[in-house]
C-alpha cells in the first residue's frame, strides 16, 4: 500500500506536469496547404535547375560547343584536336556494342524477362478484375458499388494496356529472332 508521502510526491509531479503542459493545436490539412501556397507565392526567384552539364563542369571531355571560325577550327583548338577530328567519324561504329554471343543472349533474355513480367502482371490484373466483379455483385450499397465499378474499369483499362504490351513484347522477340537470322547468328545464342 502506498504511503502518504509517496502519494503527495506523485500528486505534486502530476500537478506540475499538468501545469506546464500546453494543449497541442492541431493543424488541418487545409491550413497546411494554405501556408505552403503562401510560401510558394513569396518566392521571387525560381530555384536553379541543375543538369548533367552543370555537374560535369567545363572540363568535361565532350564535344566542343564552340563554333568554328573562318579557318575551320574552333577557338582554342590545337593540332592534336585537328588530328582527332577524322577519327571521331569512325568512333560511331566503335560505340556500338559488339554483337557477340553475350549481346544476342542478353537481348533475348531481357526481352523474354519483360514478356514474362507483363504476362504475370496481366494474370494478376485479371484476378483483381474477377475479385472486383464479385465484390460489386455482392455489394448492396450503391455508393460502394460505384467505387467498385470505377476500380474495376481502371483495372480493365490496365489489362488492355498490358495485353497490348504483351503483343509488343512478342513482336520485339520475333524481330530479334529475324535480326539474328539475317546476321547468321546461331539459334543457341538466343536462348
């Protein structure tokens, strides 16, 4: 059983906490939205948009943006730069990936994986449509039925999009097989 002294201490602590506690004022979502809108209106200058060019800086090893002068050279170009210029035209072929077994196998696996992913998602979407149809049928509340009908319609639209995507995936696989046939690629490389 608590003693009289401990009860007095507990009571004193609770009273001191109660006296210092201030009620928390809850903000409504509308208040927060208004404050954010006011804050955005108060901003005079928009924030700077950073691009890759900003991140790489002027020392980047990309193509020069300077325009050539009358002699056909860009300002600040050297003889070494002029010697590299003809090589740049042949570098386009070097930038293409080597079309070896890894290339063909990787493309085929990537396309097949995408097709399987889309097909699995389509099956899941069909299951969702079936469940929504059952819920709609069993729902007596017209407001709930309207929500279920809306969700079902969105799911049907997504299923239609997936069906089109599956057709595109199959066409991409067929196109890859045709490209491989034209390039005389062994069929085993596409597996």
